[in-house]
C-alpha cells in the first residue's frame, strides 16, 4: 500500500508540475497578447520607447562589440588553419562573414543580450513589483502592461537586429585583422570573395529575421519573468536566473527551427 | 444606514488565500464623505480588504460595490476607468516611481490622464506638493527622501487627480511624532475640504480614533464591531474593548492557530 501511495504521489507531482508549466505558458501568451495588442511602439509615448532602446540597446553596445571582435578573430584564426590545409585561404572572408551573418551574429548577440539586458529587465520589473510601483500604477488607473511592458518589448525587438548586425560587422573586421594583418591572407581576396558570395536576401535578411524573432522572444521572457516573479528578494533572484536560462535555451532551440525552415529542409 | 449613503457596500463577501479563510461572508458599508478606520490584529487581512475594494484581488463570493459599480465583475477597461475617476490609494511604502523625481512622480497621473498644458501641470503639482509641505523637495529623487517624506509625496501624487475615495494603507506606520500629527491632520482636512470618502487601514488606535467618524473592527474573518469610536469604546463587546484598549489576553487570539504548545513540543520528530 505504501509503495502504491508513493508511486501515486510521484505521478501526481509530475502531473501537477506539467499542469503548472502549461498554465505558465498560457499566462505568458495572454501577457504577450495584451501587451502587444495595446498598440504600436509609441503607445506609451515615443520618449519612453527611446529611453528603453537606450537602456536595452545602447547600453549593450560595448559587450556586443567587444565580443564580436573576439569571435571574429577566433573565426579568422580557426578558419585560416582549416582552409590553408586545402590551399584555399582566399575563401577566409567568405567563411567568416557567412558564419557571422547567418549564425553567430544573431545567436551570440541574443545570448549576450539575455545575460546583459534580459536579466536587468527582469530585476527591474521584479523590483517594481516588490516595491508596489506596479500596484500603485494600477490603482491610478494606468495599465502597467501598456506603460511598462509594451515599450520594453518594442525596445528589445528594435534593438536586437541592430546589435546583431553590429556584432557581425565588427566580427568581420576582427577576422580581417587576423587573416590579413597577421596571417597574410590577400586583402583583395578576403573582401572580394566575401562580396561575391554573400547574398543580401539569403544571408543578411534571413539573419535579420532571426534576430527579430530572438529580440521578441528574449525580451518577452525577461519582462514576463519579472512581472510574474514573487515579490521577494528570493523570488526576484530566481526570476533573473530563470530569464537567462530559459531565454538562452529558447534562442538555441529556435535557431535550429528557424535555420531548418530557412534552408527549406523541413 | 441606508444604501444611498454607502459609498462602498460589501455583501456576503468571502475570500481565502490557499486554505486560509481570510473573510467569511462579511457585510460592510463604508459611508460616503466620512473617514472610516479599519482596524484589527495583524494578519486579519486589512490590506487585503483595500485590495479587494480596489479590484486588485477577486473575492471567492459576494459583491463589492463602489459608488454603485460591482468591482469584481468589472472588465479591465471599466475597472481602470473607475480607479481613475474614483479611487486613490496610498501605499504603506509610498510606492513612488524610483526613476522619476518628486515633481515627475506627482505629475505622472496628470500627464497620463489629461492633456493639460505644461504650465498648468506645474501649477497643479506645486499646489499638491504645497499641501503636503514638500514643494521645496520637488527636484529630489525618491531615494533621497526619508520614509515619511516619501509617503507625503505619495499622498500628493494620490490626490493629484482629486479622487472621490481615498484608501490609506497603514499611513501612520514608522512616522516621527511631527510627521505623524501632520499626516493625521492632513488626512482629516483633505477629507473635509474635498468631501472625500476615506478608508484608513491602521493599527494606531489613538490616531485613528482622533479623526475617524467610524471604526470597523475585524477579527478572524468577521466584522466584530462597526460604530463611532466613542460608542465602540463605551459599548463594544469584550472582544472590541480588548482591542481598543490593547489588552494582551482576551477573546481576540494573539496566537496564530496551531496545535497545543505541549503537544507540539513533545511531538516526536520523524
């Protein structure tokens, strides 16, 4: 009897956890819908939007640029080693740029963004909740979704593709610096091959689409975790960690799905 | 009291949190234009009552009518409209927006809800800040204010749009004697000058009794007394007098419900 009881309670526990997850997803969906349904980027005033783009986007610039440069340099180094085995160092520019524009630019930026801006958003909104600022807003007859969430969602959506493009740009420079200046790849070949093989529609635009999706998803997860957090110090720290973990996994998973769709493989 | 006089009218309302019943089928009328103090031991859900009236929590059963509107059944839009037109709530912490200055905090509801020109907003904000004695602090940020000052700024912000009803959540906690007496007078004079209906959640029996027209005493999910302060002290039940006079033992339990102390102590730990 005891064993059966224990087994049943395990099953119940798993079922309960599953139900809670699904309820959470539902709440997050309704939350996104109600925040976006309030209207466009300027629904809480363009001043607010600009402020959010500044604090989400501009303040992530340094980390994105430094990371982009290093990633580009490593790509230059690794790419050169592999390509020189086949005597095709001239293709280094193509390799570096396609890797960055198609994959690493959007994905790495989204991961950095989740750590830098996402965690900050969660903590900010969680603290607003803990200090009753959100309740106070509600009691003033001001919808906190419209005032607090909508501008942040749009801010992330707008900032992410710009950051990803900058990441790729700086990365390509980093690759060029290592390839041309340090390893002696021909400068004309590096830039010329890149220009010939990178397509605006197939590579650049699809990369931008990816980072638009990542921008929305990462910001959505961040603001939702903050809004849904327990208004205690433990709750906020848990929500912040949760943002980074869930957003990073979501980015990596979604990247596979999007790549598969874009390559027409699925 | 007839229904027309009641600004807030609660009927058959129950509310529970988890397995704990906070309100058990209570009826309560808050008269229009008066100061009503809600008192009771900690944990009886006094703040919860304010949140129920404000529509931030939903009761399990019953109606909560504010100025004729049944709050729990209102949809998002009408609820926000009712809050904007009718309610102002002063939070215990003040709940100022930490990224805005004192001036901008008070200006916030005016900016959001009206299209007034900047010069008029300035006049309004200065008038409200003058009323709480903090006109000179308008350029400070909330982090630079003491607790009492923050609450006064919050009060100015709450009255910025001239609500018909004010909900005060523990307005006297943690104030120094001067701020305390100023706040007490301010609440009374605001109520009389603007013809507000005020609901005051508090522990401070003396302060509350000095300004309240009515006192509502809550204990264990029930209303155990509703009358003018004098009548309650004079004629209330034993339970009511225990609270009003702050006696440690009596019908109102000091302990959170639990098994017997000795049973608990000698229980074998598994």
